[in-house]
C-alpha cells in the first residue's frame, strides 16, 4: 500500500513493516487477467522464478516508493554512475545491480506488460550473492539489506565532512546530527541514526554512542496479540546489562553493570521495521505467530526521539511483507 499524498521534500511520509516471507503467498489463487480493464501505471506483476516470492515482495515494495521511482525513471542514477569521484573503486557488479534495478523499474512503470521477469536483476545480484540464484526460499529482510547496500555502493558520492561549530552540553554532543562522507539516494531516504545513553551503575557517569541504521529489528513482547507501539516501547525501553553483558567503563577502568537506553537522533524519511518472529530459548527455536496491530496513518515516533531533535515525525504505512 502506497501513500497517495504528494509529499514535501523533507516530510516523513512512509514506513514499512517487514515480516518474514511465508509459503502463504504461494497458496493464493491466481486471477485471470481481464483485458477489458486498463492497466494502472506501476501496477505490474513479477514472475516467480522458483521460490522467489521473498524477492518479488521486496522488489514490489521498493518499486512503489515515489521518490525512488522518480530517481530511477528520471535517469538520475546514470549521472550518479558516471560522476563517480573514484570510479576505479566501483566494482562492475555494483553498477550492474543498479542498472538492472533501473531497467526492472522502467519495465514495471513504463512497460505495457501485466507481468515482467526479474531474471536480469536476480542474475546481477547473484553475481555478488550466489545464494539468491538458487531456487530455494531466502530471508526477505536479508535480501532487502543486500539490495539497499549494493544500490548505495553503486550510487554513492564522496565529499569531505564540513566542520562543526563548538557544541556545548551533553545533550548537544549526544544528539548532534550525523554527517556522512558518503551519500546516495539510499542514505537520503532510508538511513537514520540511533543514540545510546550508557550509564555506569557504579560511578553513574554517562557516555553516548551513535549507531546508523537502515532497518530497526523490533522484539515482539507478547505471544498472542500486541501493537506496533508495544514493539517500539519494548525496543526503546531502558535495559540493564549485567554479568557477561557488562560494558567496560572508561572512568572505572573495568567492566561494570550499566543501564542503556536508545533514542532516535536522526529519523529517516522512510523507516523500515523488521519484526523478530523467531524466538530462541536455549537450543529451541520457535516462531511467534502473534497478531500485531499497526496504524495505516500517523504512526507517531515522538516518544522515541532524542529531545534536541526538533522534528517530530509521523509516518504513513506504505507496504507490508
């Protein structure tokens, strides 16, 4: 499901909820195409190449994101490939993945077929990750991460980080905006940053750690039923690290029990959630079939935003896998 609203350039308009791909999609009845009904632009099926529902589902999601569609259909990706500052550092397989992705998106949006084959794209990605060329089921989240990574590697540009003015106070130091030396359409759309406050429970000194993310893997706190907000609250709640999980305190100069809390210091324009459907207890691995309720519009992440971050993003649902 994609948002029908035209989004401003700096709006936080879309989020994903990602679950694992199951065989359920293979059991759905296939509808005969009705020639009397006009084909909507961008509404194009993808041919199953043998247990590739995980791939097709992710590609359908990516090819429905308006700013990503505009980027590739306008040919901006060609300029990015040609204007590499250090083209000798770009593997040819990387550029082949980006080009094959652009061709697939063009076929889906500008072609006249009801269904197209992602074979060329799978082949290009398979040159880097052979597991995706096998006719076996793969993890949809892993596939998504590999695709985004290769698109970023192919399209990124280098620049020198600008110097910051002196920032006073711990809040400014921990929540200052992250500045990268490599940017691409992928980082501009999907990349955010978490800030961890780490408090030593002995000396009570606080340190901060920043971590860039593209996908947030959320725990599921109930076996039967919960909401997406319940999953978010569980992820962002304070955690106490003890015993073997103790962290080295630079003030005490030894490992100590610590209290850790995460917050969002840079919210991405498009946020991707992965729901941890598998629970491992000792040597047993089981799948959680919890019903998770989530809003279609106005998902509010304000409670999890770093206090100095002055934008309070709300997201609309774009796709579910």
